[in-house]
C-alpha cells in the first residue's frame, strides 16, 4: 500500500511541476508579436492571395490569340450506284486562320496587368499598415494595463504597511478608533484599483490574442517592452519625406495614374484594325490539290473605340485628382500626429523631471508626519490620493505618447518611432 501511495504522490508532484512549466511562458516583445501576427493573421494571408490572383491575370493578359482551323468535305454523294463511290466528286477543304494584333496590344495588356498587380500589392500593404496599427494599439494597451496593475499592487502594499504601523499606534493609544476605521475603509479604494487593473489587463490580452489568431490561454500569454517616452523626434520635414516615400495608399494612387495612362494607350491601340490571315487547302478536280492565302481586314468606319478612348482619358484625370487628394491627406495625417506626439512629450517632461519625485516626497513626508502626530488624518489621506493620481496620470500620459507615436507610424507608413 505504501509504494502505491508513494507513486501517487510522485505523480501528483510531477503533474504540478508540468502544470507550472506549462503556465510559464516567455513574454513576447513587439518584434515577436509582429512576426507572429504576419505569419498567422487570416486577413494578411487573404491579401497575399489577392496579390497572387492579380499575378495570375498577367498570364491571361499576355496570351496570344488562338488560331482557327476549319475543315469540311463538300459534294459527298451517298446515293451513287454501279459502282458505289460516294467520294468520287468530294471536295475536301481546310482553312487555317490567325488574328494578328497590331500596335502592341498584347504588350500593353501585360503592362496594364502588371501595374494592376503593383496597385494590388500597395493596397495590400495599406491594409497591413492599418492592421499593424490595431495590433500595436492592443500591444500598447496591454503594456499600459500591466503598468497600472503594478502600480496598484505597489500602492496596496504601501498602504498595508501604513495600516500595520497605525494599528500599532492604535494599540499604543496614539490614534483613536475612528481614525483607524477611516484608514481601513480607505483600503477599499486600493483593492478596487487592483481588481479593475487585473480585469483590464485580461481584456487587453484577449484583444491581442484575437488579432494574433492565437488560442493560447490568457494566463499563459504575456508581452513585454519599454513603457516609456523619448523626447527625441525626427524633424517634421524628414517625417513628411518618409511618408511620401513609404505611404502605401499614396503609392497606390501614383500607380493608379500610371496604369490609367497605360489603359488609355491600350484603348487607342484597340481602335486600330487587326487583320486575320488565312491559308486554305482544297481539292477541285481535275486539280488534285491546291492552296490559297487570304487576309480579312475589318473596316473600322463606325467603331473606332471612341468611347473607351474618352473613358480612359477621363480616368487619367480622375486618378490624378485622387492622387493629389491622397497626398494632401498624407501631409495632414503626418502633421496632426506629429503635433500630438510633441504635445504629449511637452506634458510628460515635467512629470519625469519634477512631479513624480515631488508626489513621492510629499506622500512619504506626510505619512511620517502623521505617524508622529504632526499632520492630520485628512492631510495624510490627501497625500495618498495625490500620489496615486499623479502616478496614474503619468502612466496614462506615457500610454498616450505611445499611441500618438503609433499614429505617427501609421501616418508615415513605417516605424519612425520604435
């Protein structure tokens, strides 16, 4: 019986150890989260398939016209007698024809299809840009909630220490029962902060896992990264130039203008006449076999593709207007996001230089004074609330900076602020 119990205990210990190992998982950095997202997100994979479909259309666009083969037998007499020779007067006939496309129609179709693939690629990159913005937003929110949770734990731990000290003071008769009760009631605020922070962190992780298309349990998923700000930002002119060079929707607009011009050239070429060359083989007694050649030339008197020529010319003008509007929007997005980043840095700098240290110093000083009877209970509670408010405001401002930096990266089309 005892060996059996030992094996059971050993199995339970092993299961507990494996359970702890299963729950432990290395926290993912932003680069690892992004790589995981690019490898598994269904929307990105669908966009890649859309590009492959566009490349397949290039094959169709560059195909040559198929030749046409016509074969016939005429003057077959199935009712002949004495002797029965139904093919005596038969006239076999064969014809091979081929449409010759002039003015580089096939090459222009291929060029138009290739430029269509370039547009599709840029549009896919633009969709990826928006998805990465959503992913980075969820990543930043997770870091923010982790920081808020750590702050809530720190505040609760500090306040529990203060409560322990004041309970000893109450036992020594230094404070009244009502003061101790008020102090203990104030602990509910810090407990509520901790519980809210845990729920918010769990919610942020769920949103991030959803974007990653990951079914990992929330308890086994974690991320890590710097939750801070940098006052160093590239000059606005450099950021604007980077946006012009990188922004996928602007690239798609420029490529649309180029393709519209190609389509107009194709419409002009389609207005030209394409001859059809033929080669005939036949038998016509007493000639045993003969051949002939011919050419069919459509007379483009009425239909010279006038409507398509006009439409494609108008499409060139329309695409240029869209491109100009897109460029203006790019500048507007960059300028707005750049101003937001600078404004947030302006708010954050005094927090880092003065306010955080001052709040910490005021809290400790008032707590020490209260414990020695030199400060009132109200002043002590105000100092605690002030420290909590300043710290929380700083964390929220850092998150606002990171979100503004994410918005600037979205406006530029690549990461200008890591």
